C-alpha cells in the first residue's frame, strides 16, 4: 500500500469516531510514521494467546482475521481494525487472544510506548487526550466492561461520568481467572489497598463464623476509600465455579481519577461511593 492509502485507511478506524478532521489527519500521520507495514499469509497467526506481546500493536489495514480467546466464541474482524490493544494493559505482557489470518492481510505494526511518546511530542494536548480516550473506548468494548456501569457504587452518577470513572480500570488492573474453589484472599491477611472487580462468575465470601454470602458479577469486592497499611480482610473469598476478576490498587485508582476528573466530577463520584459503597463488600 502507498502511504496515501495507509492514511485513508487509518482514517476509517472506528476509534477515529467523530474526531475533528484535522485531529484525525494528525493521528493517522503519526501512526503511519511509527509503523512498519507487512503482509500476513492466509492461515498464518498474527498473535498467539499466552505469548509475549512486547508492547506491540497492529492495525489491520485490509483482509479478514479470526480472533480466538480461551472460553469464548471466535470473532471475525475485517479491516480496518485495531489489534493487540490489550498488550499495553497486561502487566506480564502476554497476548490475551490468538489472531489468525482468514485471507492474505496487510498490517501496520507499531510500539504502544512509541505511539504515546510520539503523541506527546507531535500532537496538541487536546489531540493527545482525544487519542487516549478513543483507544480506551475500544478497550472498554473489547474488555466487556459495559456491565461495570451497573455497579451499585455508581448509582448516583450519570452515564457520562460512569464511563469516565470506569475507563482507568484497564490501565491499573491485572486480569485473573479463578477456577472453582480457588482462593482470592484469606480472612486475616492484609488488604494492601487491593480491590477486585468481579466481571464474570460468582465469588463466595466466608466468615470464621461459618456465614457465607455469594457475590455475582458485575460487582466490586473490597471498597477502600481510606487506605490503612494494617487493614485485614474480615472474610475469605473463594470462586464459586469459574470466575474472572480485575485486581487493582485503590491508591492507583484514586490517583488516576484525580488526574482525569474535574473537582466537581470527583465530588459527585465520591458522594455516590459514600452513599452506595455498603451495598458492596468492604474488607
């Protein structure tokens, strides 16, 4: 493909959405400049689940690929599409899916680190923020986090703020799959300011008295608006069947929110958290 064709194709990516034309042009030029183009033959793997991702992203320019994730139905994608977006969020940098070419495809390969560094240098602050938000929206959809907006702690904020409050989770969390009866944490162990976003399945909370409470997704386990080093879990948590959680630090979450939200938005969120947090398990 010629560079002009690359730019025209990049402009059709869903993440460009309703961005201003000049912003789209600048982002497309940036992506094209830092990328290497290559062709993948029909049947070959572009990405393999469980293998190192090396913080690499791809743009599928044309052709069709199949995305296969463990335990999920395969999804076929036709270019142009962003691929490998989860690499930037996974702490051990392993691929979360296998991507196989269903036809000969052309791709652009780039480094997520280089993309963000170059964006800071070449784009305006407004354009840089727009790029970040657009990528997060793609991740939001593919992470399947829409159900998180139903969390009780968000009951008193509008949908727009709910999205802004939830978008930091991919950046600060580590996905963990739990098998039946696998322990998430034990009663008496230190909380370490950890929270757990339950996005699939059920977790049983078990107290030393023998009392038990089952919590089903979507839910949050471990509400800690205040962070104390000596805080201990009052119950044990075990998976009741297969479950999936996002483990995160409330300290990191609080920092991200303060970087991104206005004072008024922070006030609205923390008021909602204060009013509704008791509907979740605290610690």
